[in-house]
């Protein structure tokens, strides 16, 4: 058996107002915003000078963590549009534009017209950045090992599984 109701056309604005008022009471921005919550904590004992020193090992490359992330993305995909990069790293386009500009000035990326769509541009790595990527990968691996050395085997496996699930 189906259920329904009938309303006079003239009363539609009243119904709309009543529904909007009810929705405003029941829904809030937090409910309507996609959030990722990870039920895990980094023990405070791991946040110390050792973590800082580990991250400082990347300083000689002269790039920020966001720039490292962009380099990794471009290492996986030869060409990406700024919109694709923005979506993958969850950064607004205005901020990303400045990051890409600094990376281009630093000789890490090339921005060129997309031959498939002349209205858009695509971003790729320079030869310098490709070389830097090899060195960065080794350094990141060493840092990851150093940062996870205090975790048990089970904790490391759980962390890898959680990160793999996030990527999917």
C-alpha cells in the first residue's frame, strides 16, 4: 500500500518554509560536510625532538611537505591538471596556484598547454624534479622506518592497512 498526500499549489511556499525550518533544526554544517575520522592516536611520546629531526632530513631538498606530495603525485601520473592535483590533495585552487607557481620558479615542474584541450594546462615534472624524486624516495623510506620503529609489527601492519584503505 502506498502513502502520499495532496497539497494545494498555493500552499507549496508554506510547505517549503516548514520543511526548511525543520531541516535547519535537524541538520547542521557538520552533518552535511564529508569528514574523515580515524579512530587512532599518535602517542605523545612519539612527538618529540626525534620526529622534528627526522622531518628536518628533508630540508636539504628545499621543498615543503605539500610540494613533496605534488612531486609524488606527478611521479605516479605523467601529466595532471591543476584541478586534478587540487582534488587529490584536497587543497583549494587559489592556494594550489601559488604552490605550483613557486614550484615552476624553482624548476621542479613545467606548466604547459594541454594539447587535447587548449583551454586548460597540464603540469609535469622537470628532469631536475625526477632526479630529486629518486633521492626523496630513499630519504622518505628511511624517515618512515625511523618513525615507525617504535611500533610493533601488528601496529605497523594496521597503519599500512589504514593508509591503503584511505587511498582507495
